């Protein structure tokens, strides 16, 4: 539309007897005005579109990156803190339980020895020589103690004294007939 208006204006100028200089000046003025208006409109629209696109893409990318880093950091921190607390609490509970069970086993062994003793020839709670020196074998998962070479010891074999095995609650395995 602008081009049509310029053409009509030039035609009017030519028919009215204007000189070539006047025509060139009018053309330059029309060009400058059109260029300036087009530049301003294009610049504003381009800037607005670029801002909207850049903001949306940057916002999404920043959010995604921040979310991923926050999630990873939170998981790592939570895992480390939870592990440390669980380890401390589990160790404390395990120690307390083991101590209580050991104390109870020692007390019951002491009562058992004092009730089976005859007249005072044996000190209360003192294990016999055989109990302290005999080696028996236990497994990682079982509740019985065994003699060396027992077929049950193929997967796991842990050496211990007879007195320690009994104090830990193990009982004799009847098939291999370990010392009692």
C-alpha cells in the first residue's frame, strides 16, 4: 500500500512540472520514512517475540536443571544422613541386645553349674577344662555346634570353643556327636 501511495505521489509531482532534483528528494524522503517506520515496527515485534521465546525456553531449561540438581542433592544428603543414623542406632541396639543376652546366658550357666555340683568341690559358674579347651565348629546360619569334618560344615565353618558356643546359645548336633 505504501508503494502505491509513493507511485501516485511521484506521478503527481512529474505531471506538475517538478524538476529531477525535486523528484529525487521526494523519493529519498519516501524511502527514509518507509525504512524508519518498517525498522521500528520490525524491531519492536522481533524484540517482543525473541523475549517471549527466550524467556519460555530459558525458564523451562532452568527449572529442569534446578529440579534435577535439587532432587539428586536431596536424595544423596537424605541417604547419607539416614545411613549414618541407622548405623549408629543399629550398632547401639545390637550391642545392648548382645550384652543383655550374654549376661543372661552367663547367669543361667552359673545357676545350672551350682545346682548340679556336688557338695562344693567345683566353684560356682566355673567351666570344666574340657569346655574351655575343646574346639567345636558353628555355621553362619545354624543353631548347632559340630565336630570337625561334619558334612553339615561344607558351606560354612567357624571355629570356636565349646564354652563360647554354649554361651552363645548353640546346642550339640546329634549326628556328628560333638563334645558336650
